């Protein structure tokens, strides 16, 4: 089985002590599971969990608590697997600062609607372009969308960069690699939502040019799956990095382009 290039599960480490004790089932192995907020959570008795979910005579409150714990674990897993880095894990629609700027408010509301309407977005394969200046909050809103669709729609997602995609493909060329280029492309086409950030930066690293990103975008287009592309480039410059046909794919139908026209907030202090 090929190794995953992007969907890395939550890390686990030994608990202290190495074993815990359940009043009903006795000793069980203890471990800690990485949480999206940066904390670590100890596991509970798995036999108790299984009984709560499957035994008919279990009290409904106990069953619902077990179901909620299972749902929370799945959300945590999908959030971490998405690849959102620690810097952007705290990003949400609520903490995107708009002040009195109408352009910022328009961008925020466009991204919020995209997340709220995600069932329709998936049905239509509706993509979105977030384009504009450095430091204007494009990645903030892209990761806010991803968090919202995972939490509210049980979606799967990957957030990556154009350069990371190129590096993942390059890594498959090594003789020791258990992953093929097709495996990488299949994985990028397997999730409900793909965010490709820093499009336009990859040209400076001598990577593959527009052909690779075109193939990624086209595969998702053929499967009617949405893609969010984030770039500092203008729409006129994008074909240089993804190709004319890929840009056409991203703009078809009810897809939207959100412009980030204000100046950078970085360094304002």
C-alpha cells in the first residue's frame, strides 16, 4: 500500500503511566493522541466504547456520549489530516478583521457563504480563486473555509502549496519510494476539497511548471470536485503557472473569484 503524501493522521505517543485501568474491564494500554488545538488527549477504554456503541441495553445518554466522542475524534483526525499548519489553526471567519473596509467584508462573506453552501459546492464542483496582495488574509480565509466544512459538513480536505505538490511528485522518483506519481495525484483527487496555496511561488524553485498543477486541477474537475486556488498573482498572470485550460476549469459555472485588493497587514503593530 502506498504511503500517504498529504493525509497524515494525528500523532500518538505513550501515556504516563503506560497502562490505565478500567473499573469494568481492567488494565488497558494508555496513549496520548495529538489534538488540533495543540494539546494531547488520553485514550479511554476501548471495550467500554464498543459496548456503548453496539450493545442494545445501554442507556441512551451513554450511547449518545460515545457517539459524540467518536464524532469528535473523526473531526480532529480530519482537521489534522488536512495539513493546516499550527500558525493557521486558530483562523476562523469570526477572527478575520475587516474594520470598516467594505472590500474585506465582501471577501469574508464570499468565503463564509462558500463554506455554508458546501453541500451545493460539492454537487456543482464549484471552485474558488482567492487572488491578491501579500499579507491580506487569503490563507486565513482559505483555512477558515476548510475548518468550517470539516466541522459542519464532515468533509475531507487537503491544504497544501504548489511547491509541496511538486516536491511530493519529485519524491516518487527515488528508487526507494513506495509511492508513484499516480498515487500522489490520486490522493489529491480523493478529498472533498483541495486548497492549493502559493501558486506562482513554485516557478522560483525550478519545479514542474504549469503541467503538474493543470493535471491536479483537471482530475478534480473531471470528478466534479471543488478546488480553492490561492495566489498573489493576478488572474491574467495565472495561466503562466497553471495553464489556460486549468484556469478555465476553475472559473466555470458558478465558481467565484475573490479579490484581496487592500495592503498587507503584516508588520502593522
